[in-house]
C-alpha cells in the first residue's frame, strides 16, 4: 500500500488525498443538512455545530482559541458561543490561569444532544457495508489530516 505525505504533489485531479478531502466535505455537507426525527434535538447553525465539535475535541477551550482554530471572526465565534449557552449546550467557567478569561464546556444537555445526533446517524447508516477496521482507519486518517492543519496543536519548533 502506498503512503502519501502532505509534501507530495496532491493538487492534480484524481489525487487520493484530494479525493478523500472532497469525499469528507461532501459527507459533512450531507450530514449538515440532515433532518432529525428526534424532537429533542435542537437545530444548530453550521457555526454552532463547528463550535460543539471543537469543544467535544478540546473541552475547556477559550473563546479566542475557538475563533483561531475554526478561522472565525471574533464576532461570529461569540455569536455561536452565546447561542449555544442560551440553548444550554455550553457552559462558561472562569479560567483558573486568567481571572478575565473563560473556558467552555459542553453541558449535560449538550452532551445528550450530541449522543442523540450520533444515534440518528448510526440508524441511517447502519446498513452500510463498512467494517469497523475501515471506519477506524478513515477516522485515524482524517485525524492526522486535521492535526496537520491545526495550528493550535502543531509543534512550535518548526
């Protein structure tokens, strides 16, 4: 099996890297427009979904970290965070290292909503013939690509 690095020329049509990214974007778009049957799932905006995903990955992130990591204007990040706090999906806690700062965490309600969404996705996709190993490999690959593009978690010694 051929291994690809991000330094290879992957801009050509038909590149496995670009094909994988295109497929991920297409799937993400499809999931973003998914109509939920569970009436307890509150609809979220695209930005709110991104913020929830980020806080699930990095609990305790600050608003400025979220803004930077998601490449959002501060005002857009604030609006999404405020909307999620109002919907009781997020809670703010004082930053123990900075009396002026806050850290963000999913509430029990927010975690429950995420679980409900995941259950619906699993139900819709339960008949797809993909092995757990293939899914783990895909998740590991996307995690690697995410980390390669994630300035908050890149090494500082470049």
